[in-house]
């Protein structure tokens, strides 16, 4: 089960122009976002560790996204 909540994802999709959205579509997007979020966070954590920090900062996230 996803850590992300159903309602905010559906709201994001609606705000992006999707008027009708299946539950499966929301669930799939949640799974994708969670997988990508975990991957980005792991990369950012390695960058922070390499810099001698325990705190992941915005610059770590930005670098992990490149």
C-alpha cells in the first residue's frame, strides 16, 4: 500500500485538467510517485553523506534530480 494519500493525488490530477479519474489511475500514479520519491531521496541521502552531512538539503534533492 502506498504511503501517499489518495485524495491529494486525485486533487492534483483534477487540478491538472483531468475531470474524471479512475481509482486505478490514482493508485498507479501514487505508486509511481512513491517509487520515484524513494529513489530521489536515496540519491540525495548519498550526496548529503558524501558532503559529510546527515541532513538532506534542497540542493541534494536538486542534484539528485539531475
